[in-house]
């Protein structure tokens, strides 16, 4: 019996995306989106109320809550987070040598 070889990836995003740039963008968008979703849940906001606070439509909040990150730019997510009074920051550091 032959055991299939496993690929090692730095993160789940690297595993699902061939491009490091796309994987990095997805990782950041997911982090901000998760913080927004957690804040909406923590405040027990309806989607309509969250939309009003964030300056978007209720269907946009629905898309966010369903994990449709492909529909959101990082800028849009950061704006939504700011409307919810969440602070965001990005850390940039040199990657490991291959």
C-alpha cells in the first residue's frame, strides 16, 4: 500500500490559493470579517441594524455572515469595522527564506 504524499502549507489560505498575494489578501479579509461578525454577534445586532451602523445594505451583511469574502475588498471590510468602532492594524514583516 502506498501512502500519498502530503503537501505542507503555511496556512489554509496557501493551500487553497496558488498565488501568495491572493492567499495573503484572503487571510487579511478573513481576519477583519471574523472580527466584524464577532462584534455583530456580541452586540446582538440584527442584520438590518448592523447594516445601518456599517453604512451598507442588509444583503451585504448577509453575504458577510455567510462568509462570502470574495464579495468584499479589504478596504470595504476595514470601513465596516471602523463604523463598528473596531480598530484595525496590519503588520508587515519579512517572510521566511525558502
